[in-house]
């Protein structure tokens, strides 16, 4: 038999093999590197990958920093590897348009599968081919301007709560961490519109919905730490910080050994905590049953609109949403709308606080425009980015494919209008009531 034993030599660890290990070692090495010549053969430059893990360890400093360094070193196009999977990075606007729009249906229809995702395979962002087209057709009416207008009172209700939370902090005279405030607002909106529950997450942190959402979002199957320890035998390791790694080792192996994903699917193993998924599944089922039994007119939120789509007589040739698909979309809305909205609002408020002249200009525009319901161009620019860069005079000279916060083409973000409305309402309401400035704790030079 072949045995592998560690032996300490001069204070260093060595691996001594018996039997015929070299052939196995070579096969293992070949498996871990056999795809790593893809870009070299195509004449595409990029960072050198490591066996099995590829360039994943470079994510330790963040995706943004990794991309920035690669762009600086290799130009508009480079290749890297997530495990054994070749990934082509593109920063050429014309080529991006080709991928997202021109060849979306013919070549780039589907997204990458990151691991065993369970019922979230039925979510619109992960569905494929005809199933994706069907879901997009069924869900698109949910995000029309008319439906969002009907949903506006719900958003405004949570904006009232947002203002109260900011006022409570301001009256105490203490610095306010706006990321926490906007995070609570974002969570309230998502849970309210996707699951039909009011949680007031800032003042009720122990609410089951709040706890489950945080657990769902905290769980990150692409965490570099998970991926860096995957080859370590952690059986018998007891420190609590490794508990999640021990429980979810198969999640990391799915990245390094993608052929295991179908097996994990069969075994009902997913990259998401089962207790969280089951909690949301039960919640949606109970809320749907309650609404179906209640003959009163229900408030119009995403959950109700999806329930209505099941009973619509105007389905044409498309089968209505199943109960499991409704659950999958509701959970997906958490991923799509929580962190994105709260982070965007936090950065927008940071920029306004550190540029008081722009903040004052925006407040003046809001005061003048709102009574007459005039389109607030300055607010849109505050949400989208630099007012100088996106000045009306410069609009014709800006390539639209250099700034894609919601993607583009047939698979762009289906909730774009909702997200923008959500952020605009939050900014308008707080700027109508407060002015913001940096405090001693504010990090003026932001590090990404």
C-alpha cells in the first residue's frame, strides 16, 4: 500500500512517500494545472496561476484591487483562473457591448455557476436558456414604472422610519454610522417588499428575519480564507473561527473540483445554510397562504405581484411561477438589493458630506423641484456618480459602456428602476431634514 507520512527534518516538514507516489503526484499535478495554459496558447497575458487554486489567493486584497493591478499591468484584456476555470477579463467598451448585447442570445446567454446553489437555481440571475427567458417574461411586469408607482407608499413608509432613526441619533449628539442606518433601511425595504413583513431592523436586531438575512449575507462561498484552507486537513480542528469552514468544506471543493457540483446537488448540499433557506421558504409559504385566505385587498409588493402572476389569466404560452420559484426570487432579491443599496447610499452620503457645496446645491434643487414634481437631474447624478463627469454638457462624449452599475443587454438588472427609486427616496428624505458633515472618525481618504 502507499502511505504518506510527515517527517520533521531540521525544523521543517517534509513529505515522505512509500510505494509509487511519483505517478500519482504527476497525475494530481496535471489535473490541477491542465487548464492553466489556455490563455498562453491564445496569446492573452495575465497573472501566473498556482496549481488547483489558480489566482484566487490574489483576491485577498479585494476584487477591485486585483482588477486594478491587472488592468495596469496587462491592459484592456487579460486572462486569469478561478481554480482551474479560465476567466477572461474585458475592459474594452466595444467588446463589452458585444458580449452583453450583440451576442447575448447566441453565445453569452447564461451566467457562470459558482457552486451547488440549491433552489436558487430557479432564481432569475442563475436560471439558464429557456427557463431564464420564461422567468424574465413573467417577472418584467413586476418592475414597470406603473407597478413601482403603486409600490411607492411602501418605500416611503420605510423612508419615514429612516428619518426617525437619523433624527434619534442626531438628537443624542453622537456621530452616526450611516452604513448602519442605510443598512437597516435597505433591509427593511427588502424584507418588506419581498416577504411582506415589517421588521424595523435597526431597533429590532434580534428579529428572526434580521438574523437570517445577516447569516445569509455573511456566508460567502468565495471567501479567500475558505479557498486558501481547502487543501488543509481541518478534521479535529476546534477553534470557532474554523467551524464554518469545517461545515462547508464541500463549498470550496466545488470551486476546485467543479465536477463535484452535480453530486452535491443530488445530496442536497448547497453553498447556503440550510436553516436559512428553509426559514425563508416557510415564511413565503405561510405569507402566501395567509394572503390567499384573506379576501381583503393586499398591499402591492413584490411578493403579492408574484402571487398574482400565478393566478393571471393572461399567461400566453408561459407557465406561471411555481411556489418554489417565488421563494427563489424572494431570496435572490436579498442578494441583489441589500448590500448594493446600502453601500451605494453610504458612499453617496460620504461624498456629499465631504463636498458640502455639492450637498447644499442638491438640497436647494430638492427644495425647489419637489413641490412641482420636476425631474431632479442633480439627484440622479448624485446617485450615479460625479456631477462634473456626468454633466449634461459631457453626456454625448461619454461611452455608456464605461459605467455599467446595472449591466446591460437582455440580462441587465431587472430591478434597476426599483433600486434607483429606493436610493432616490432615501437621499431626498434625509437631505430634506438634515445636513451632513464629516466627524473625527470619518476616514477622509477612503481605502477600497
